[in-house]
């Protein structure tokens, strides 16, 4: 389970959601997660407990009211993980990730400041807000970098990709922006079914790679989200790296080394991983590149050729 707290006071209700195969509770309703509601709002189980939080969860001995980073050197015990640009809320923004004793601090500018615990079970907004809805930008900061980092700490990784299912087998389509990931997933004819448009959470269990489609696709309307009553886990069959073609439709092998670098580059929030988490991630990518087919799919951006693409994918799956 992951708990997100944005408020500064005890009490109130928890809103429950089911995301990527695990429970996610928040201290306020999040409209973007409405397709994934699970049950009704509940009161905290024990009065006097900060919903599983303590002041130790917040850097600076629980003082979240002051500046996150004081002038001069970082607070004692903090180490910089990443400082640079990151795509949040529709455009590139300045992003910082800092390691501290309790986990990771994320500085996402207007998209919010968050802490993510070492075990990935707690996310907190800094400084705490009063009641009411989160702004759209803060919601994207939460459901983007903060949530994907928390999931990774629990062994659920997230690829920047689209995905389709044929029966209960899943194909992922990864590639650079504009290469056609979303178009391909949305346009393949039945019985193909789009299950993800932009981000795909997955985990490895007993040698099987499981895709968890119940996850907010922020570019899609609520009616286009993965149905709440559909299976939580689907087995990954293959990963395709998309490339444009002037006319030919071709599926080509990809070397394990190229597969590893591609999986790393298409992992959401990988630059925010601390060294131990990054080591785990690299080992997983190496395992996937060997055990699962990573191939290159070349196809023209021509909607009339999509039935041919679908037939080629079905015969290769």
C-alpha cells in the first residue's frame, strides 16, 4: 500500500484507489483517479496517528514550514541525486532529487515538493496544504515522479510506452516522442485492445513479467481509462522499439545491449533513483533484455497500413 498525505492536520477521511495492483490511499479526493476508486472514504483507523506518518518522515525534524533547501550546503545527511530538467505538467521544468535518511526529497517547482519514503509506502507534500483539491500541476507531480518513484521502491517499475493486449498477452510500444506509440495502440483493429497510452507499470514475479494496466493515463479522458473490472495483471509478451519507415513493415531483432539501454532510457523517473535503486533497476533491465524479446518495429505512418501491422504483430507474438 502507498499512503499520500497533503494535509497538515490529523483527522479527516482517506480516499481509496487501486493502482498498478496495489492500494493507494490519500487524505483528499483526486479527480484524476476517479476511474480507479476502491470502496468509500474512511476515517483514519486510530485517532492521534498521522495516517502512518510521524515527524521523522519529514526532513528537518518535521519542520515542513520553512524552505526545503536552506541557503548554503544541504541539510546534514542529504546528498544530491539529480539536478536538471524533467518533463512535468506538459513541459520541461527544473527538477531536483535529494537523498536523506528517510528516503528521497523531490523538488518539482510549481508541480510540488514531495518526500518519498525508503520503502515506497509513504508520499508527503511539502509544505502541507489545507483542505481542498490539489492544483492540476501538483496532481501531475504526485501521479508522475512521486508515485512512480514510490512504486519503483516497491518493485513496480514504469515504462514510458503504450500497450495493447491480444487475449491476455501484452505488447509494449516504446520509442521517442512523436514516433507513433499512442497512435499505434489506439488504432490497431479488434481483437487488439489498447490498455495503456503513455505509461505502463510492470513487475517481475516468479520469472513472469506482469503488466498492471490500472494506472492513470493522464492524456486520456476518464471514459478511455482501463476498465476497473478488467484483470489487474496481464503477462508481458514482447517489447517493441518503434522506428519510422518509408513504406516497409519490418520486425527486426535487437541485441541485449541495445535492449538494456533502451529499457533504461524509457523508464519513467529513472534519473531520480538513488544508487541502490538504480543498481536494482539496471539488473532488471539486463534480465528483461535477455529473457523477453525486445524487437524493433518499423512501419509507415499510414493508417491504411495498420491492418498489415496488426497481422505482422499477431504472427510474431
